[in-house]
């Protein structure tokens, strides 16, 4: 991605973040002040999550080697979503084994529809800002129509499960560090660094890795915002919408 794309991303995500804080003030009942999740042995829980992440990568390799449901035909996007659920299933197996609830991955089970609606509104605002800064990617309406195609259901599922994975690690690092900002910095740095092998494998030079700094800074800001709400329902819609912009205009 070029530098101007990052400017558009920062401005768009910033718009969504400001909107979220406005929603927190306007509808505080949607995000009541719940106590942060605690664990008897936080280090152990962080280790379990990292082990589950390795299992996710292993299942992902099976997917890459063709061991997956076929995705041709009208049901293809739905079957791809099922494939993604299988890939990320170790995360949910871990929750079941550890007897930990949805609140430990920031998936509150009350008023999910309203939380998603907030996400849709914030995503609309973010896409409006993005289209104004990147008119070459299309108008706001064309971006909206592109992002929410049926063909993209599998990608939406992938982004959702990625957000669950990040939230799972973030919650446990917060419990370990006792500091939201420190946890956001560590988790954002880890996920940015996780892209290094793939980038080098595609022939990226060391100087091209500077984009990871921009990714880490953006990740830190967004994780700090998400931690304020302890809710990834709204963020998933925004995240998916903004992720799809990299494919727009092609």
C-alpha cells in the first residue's frame, strides 16, 4: 500500500473511533462499565492463546494444501465462511476447554443487533471519508456496493475470526500487564511483526518493512479504542469495510 492509502486509512479509522466515543456517551447502556476479565494465572492463559494460534496456522496450512470445502457455485461464499470457521476453531476449542465465556474475547451476548448497527453506521462514515480522500477507488455508493457483495461473505468471516483472535490475546495480556496501553502496544507490535515472514517471502526489501510501523501504530490506536468498549461486534463491521478498500477500484 502506498503512503496516501495509509493517510486515507488513518483518517477513516479515526472517524470511526471518534464516532464510537460519541456513541459511548450517547448510548452508555450499550457499553456498561463491566469489570475487566481476570485469570488466576495470566501468563498461563497467554501461553494457551499462543498455542491455539499455532494450531490455527497449522489448520490454515491444510486449507492452503486444498483440504477444504469447495467454494464454487452459489453457496461458495457461505462454504468459504465455514472453511474460515474451521481454520479458527482452535480458538473456540480453547475457550471451551478453559471454560471461559464470550466476555473474555469481547463478544458481549446482549443487544448484538444494536452493536452491529453502530458498526454499520461507523463503517458508512469511515467509507465516506475514505472515498473523499481516494476518489480513484470509487464513490461512496460504489464502495458500499463493492464491500457488501455476497461474494465477500467468506472474507467477512475471516476478518471476524481474526478480530476474535486479537481480542482473545488482548484480554489476557491486559490481565497480565494490568495496563491497557501497554497491552495494546505489545499486541499491535506482535501482529505487525507476524507479517514479516510473509512479506519477506514475497520479496519485500527491508526498507519496505517500514509500513509495518504504520500498521503497528494504527493497531495500537484501534486496540485502545476497542478496549474502551470491550466489544468487537461494532469494530468487525468497520474493520471488514476498511479491509475491502484495498481491493476496490481494480
